[in-house]
C-alpha cells in the first residue's frame, strides 16, 4: 500500500482524475504486460499493417469478423481514434501473468473508492500513427457506454511505451464527473465540448489537461470524467492497456426499467423515448 500513499483519494474525488507519477508497476511487471500485449498486437498484425483507407467501408458483421475488431461503430473514422483488437479484450484471463498488475490496480481502486471492487473488463487500445490516419479520441464518459447501475467506476490507463503529446496522450476534463451522465455523441463524428455541455457547466469544470506518460506510468479517471486523447502524429502506433474497476456493490443495469412504469411500452434499450404516450406536444 506504500505506493498508494501518494494518491490523495479526496483530491481524486474532487478532480475526477489523477496521474500516478512513476506508476505502480515494476520494470519486470511492465515487461510482462508488454509481452502479453505484444502477442495480441502480433495476432492483429494484418490489421495493424492495413492503412486506414483499407478500412474504408468497414461496417458490416463480415467486416467485423474479418478485421477481428470489436468496437462500436465499426467505422473507419471511429477506428482512426483507436482500435481494440478482438483478442485484446480481457487479456488478464488469457495471460494470468498480468494478474499481479491487476491486483495492484484493484488495490488502487479500493483505496480511492473506500470499498471492495470488481473488475469489469480490461482491453488493449491501439491508436494508429499518422501514416495510417489518426484522429483525436473524441470526448466521452465511459460510464455512458457500460451496463452498470451506478457511478463509481474507475478506469486505469497504462501506456506500454512512452506517450508524449504527439503520440496521442490522454486528456481529462477536471471535475467533469460532477456533471453526471451527459449522454454520448457518435465518436466517428467530429464534435466539440460545447456540443456536450451547457454554458454553465464551464463554471464547474477545469480546462482540459493533457497527460503525457512514460511507459508503465498510469492515469486513472472516474467513469463520469470526460476524457479523450490527442491524435497520434508520431510514426508508431500508440499502444496502451486500460482496465475498468468498479465498486463491488455495482449491479448490471437492467435491460428493462427497474420500475414497471414503462415496461409495457416495449421500448428498446438505449433508444429515444419516442412512444406517443411520452411526448408532451
Ligand atoms: O486510448 C484512448 O485514446 C482512449 C481510451 C479511453 O477512452 C479509455 O480507456 O477509457
């Protein structure tokens, strides 16, 4: 727990993100993580060597099967932000040698949340380099994508190699978690913070903070903290590993409303509430 003494839980709760300077993992643990992730990256070599142009038209189930990529949108412009290789999901289950790192991050989450935790997922994130086409990662809140019933989710983001700003470092909006869920915009499109926020929200939040990291360092953010990343204008793919950890008390979100008031309308999950009986005008 000594390493965790540097992480001020109350300040994290106030700001919604924190840089863990120097990281929590040892040099040999970083090597272990690299070796597991490199196996994933090698398995995706065909995709990794494709130019963004080759991904043009990706969008069908067939494309998804062929590219081995499982991400929302399956869209060239989405993939220019980052790819999550199919074999890069839950690598802790495939490569149990990374579990000592997972346990350290779980201890960090326990320290920040003050309660027992559960791992929701881990995954490998590859941001393509400039030559393959690259975009900033659009501002978003992770919690709005995840089927859990409450706040408290934490995401730890660890680069496998140094990530200066030009390689597409992460960016966080301090205190944005205090705004609650903001909904989500299609990340394949370009949009601005002002498209997500109301004017008075800017009185609560801070300016975006870009967070260059050394290999094996990490940054952690609340599931409601708005975050994104710069484009990767370097020559190499930016390779990171991220893990989502939440309070043990969290429940999987119900696919129907927990209260029966709307269930008879047979609304589809995550679709607008367009049933005539719900429209006021
Ligand atoms: O790696 C990126 O560019 C974005 C990652 C991200 O949004 C996350 O790990 O929650």
